[in-house]
């Protein structure tokens, strides 16, 4: 997943180090029931998952608010919103606060929203205990009762302490308990009038583990060990055990007030890699898949703008190279059920400039990452769409392989557009997979062009 930073100018740069770690050019060692169905007024058909990552920091430079999910029509087409990210402290606990580069309680639940940026059209008050993104997500769920909100823990920059926290049974128990207290019980630190015991209770419907990567190198300060694979398996089971126990306890407490109350099922998911080497180093697939409701497959950053030659970043098929199909097959053959595999799709592109060699630009030498809005080499789809319409760039496609790129003779961007996403959704249906995931929702157009293409593709019938 992406690098977490509080600097709006560095938001996009978060992807590049992670992606490069997957690429063989950068690191030689890395490496539901019935389908179809109609949508009702509560949201999309539950046959396929549509999991969208909402970035905590997107409310700053990009000015992408939770309310934009409502006005664009995106919320009605999602089954899950993954809020990214929650962090883990050096002492192995989930935490939040106002610590630059480490936690942003202001964005999460302190920042007041005015009426124009509020999902319910009502401005936040000074005395309410929950404001910020958390309160807006609560309002979004009220409008879309079937929508689930997950807290994503870690990400590229905030996986630093996962290995330490997972080392022993006691440390795993303490980590999971702290995450449940903070996010599932909603016991937020007091910040002025905000926060307090139960302030965010009922907001989060589960936990998404974004440890990048157990048993393999990640960000420069992220610890990893050979025993991470065993410890990750145990950590996943600890999450499942404690979530189920909390649900049963909460149901028992409600039973006196609501006759016949049943335990809530808190979902558990993870972001998992495309590299076979990383899968084998950190993931005991048959065992962890028993505890996970689903996993989100890395379906992008197969190649990145830091590499010396241009290449596809998210192709459906690519002979002898990383691809969505190869990733799916690698997880299937290691024992993952198809229905629990959710295919990651990029709402951004990777770009190179100074491309030489002619032709359509793909597979050619480049001088470096292309200039972009937020960071060189990384651009939101909504900006790339404008380039495609400018007349300066030509859109190239490999229809057979399911990939697209823009090239103006010097600069190349590889990305997914609606046509590519329709091909990928057909693949999901054909292989009876679990659905689609998107990084990240703030890269789509104001009218939700990409999410609409995926939604239509997953709900179409043959």
C-alpha cells in the first residue's frame, strides 16, 4: 500500500519505494454465492466486494473529503471503505494523537467540518465528541446501512513495529487488545471536547492488516525477521479470536436490552503482495485464509517510475512478468479460496519522462520519473484523463493483456482506465473471485468514472 505522510506535497511519493521493492529491476529478491445481481437502495450487490481506500491525508492537499464519496455517487457503489492508516507504536500498541508523520488525530476525529463538507449537511459543533473523518464516515454509514468501514493498520511507512509486536503470544495479545479498544470499542484519547470512552463506538466494522511485509524487506526502518511468517499467522488468529470474543461479549450485554441479540461479525482482511518470494517468505496461505474474510491482492506497482525502462504497472496478463492473473494464480495454488481474493486496481498511474527508442514508448529507456502534481512519477487518474483528452498524448492499448498507457513521444504514463477495468471485472466474474479493491478513492474523477466502470462490470449479467 502507499507511504503515509502528513506532507501534502509528498502524498504520491509514498508509493514509489514500496513498488520498487516488488520490481525485479529494483530488488531481485522481492518479489460469493451467486454472481451478478441487482443493486438495491442500500448499496451494491453483496455478491462482489468493492473495497475503496480512503486516505487520512487526502483531506489536505487534495481536499478530498468523506462527503465527496456521497456527492460523486461512489458510496452507493462500495461495500467497504478502508480508512488508511492506523499506526503501531514502538511498544506494540495501536495509538493515535497529533504526532507529525506518525499520527493525525486532528484529521481523524478532532477537525470540525462545516455544513458544505458534511455528509448530512450539518456543521460540526464545538462540543461533540466525534468530528473529523470518523464522524463523516459515521454519517456516510447512516445513509448507506450496508456499507462497512474498516481500519487499515500499517501501510508502507507505518509497518515499522509490526514484527516486534508480533514476536510473542503476550505481545500479540496486547497489540490486538489495544487495536480493539481504540477502534472497535472506539475509546479515543481525549483531545479537548473530542474523544473519550466509546466516542467512536460502532464506527469500524473490522480490521484490515497492512503489514508490508512479514519476512521481507519493506520501508527502510521496517524490521523484518525469518520468523515473521509464523508470527503473522499467529497474529491473524489472535485478531480473529479477540474480535469474535468481543462480539459475543457485546451481544450478551445487549441481550437484556434487545431480546435475541446476535453477535456482530467483525471482518478481518489484509493487503497482500504480488511477489511470489514475498508470499512464501511471510504468508502461510492455507492457515491465514481460515481466519481472513478476504485479502486484497496487490494488483499494481508491478513496475514503477524509478526503474530505468518504461513498463506496465498493472496489466491483467503479462507473459513472463508480474500481472494480475499471475498474482491470482500464485495465491490460488498456495491454497487461497477464489471467493476470498479481492483484486487490487489502481486509481493512479506510474510515469516516466525522457523516453527514447521510439515506437509506442513501452519497454524503452527513460531519463527518470515524469513530472506530476504531487510527486514525480505518480499521478491521479483524474489528471491522466485530462492528458488523454488533451490531444498531446496518444492512448495505447494491449487489449489482449488488459493494459493501457499514454505516450507523447517523450513522456509515458501507464494506468487503468474504464476500458481496462471492464476487462478486469470480467476476469473477476469468470474466475469467481471475491471482488475489487481500489487505491485510492481520491484519484477518481468528481463523478466517479472508475468506480462506476467497476460497479457496472461486476453487476452485469451474461
